[in-house]
C-alpha cells in the first residue's frame, strides 16, 4: 500500500501537517489510534504503508516517517448541564 501527502496539506515548510498525516496513518487501524511522527512527512511523493501485527508504519524509502498503533481512550464525559442550571449559573 502507499499514500501521497498532497502539498496542500502542508504544515511547516516542505512538510506535511502533523495532524493530517496522523489521520492518514490512523485510517489504516480500526478504532482509536496513537500515531507518532518520527520525521517531517514529505509532500508530493509516494510513501509506503506497511503493517506488522497491529502496528502500521509509514516509510519514505527506508526512512521511518510515522508509526501507528491501536490505543485505548479513557474518557469520562461530564453530565449534561440543564438549561435552567445554565441560566442560574449565568446570573452569578
């Protein structure tokens, strides 16, 4: 498999935007993912995507660009605040 980061998705000069590239890598995994960029992702050229077990790597030739692994998210969602409670709080 391979991907190309279009130059319009640049971040720093001559480099892919980290958030965008992380999303590109994460799409090769199911569910939440943890992505680590190892070097600035190049723009406009073919990058190899390789799988090894549950890990995905993004390579520029032999140079490691990014790795992605499944992740667990420990998220506590707060209770919904009522409209009346919000009105009351806004008065204080």
